[in-house]
């Protein structure tokens, strides 16, 4: 993988990690306020989708090591 591709993937990773943290903070605030459970559940689903994207990108950046 080219260095530029890897740098772009790392940049995307940083953005997704920040977005994941933002969703986490928003979910915690919603729970404390007592927001509708359905809204909280939807936010958690979006947060999980972002986590899946992070995992896929990490797999592209980190080489497989055969033990």
C-alpha cells in the first residue's frame, strides 16, 4: 500500500474515532437527561456502525501477522 493511501486511511480513522467519541458523549447526555429510549437506541446503532468502519480501516492499515 502506498504511503499516501495509508495516510488517507489514518486520517479517516482519526475522523471516525472522533465521531465515535462524539456519539458516546451524546448518548451519555441523552441517558442522563432521560431522553426517549428509541432515540438512544438509534444513536447506539449509529455508533456501532462507526465502530465497524473503524475496524475495517484498521484491518487495512495493520498488516496480518501469521503466527
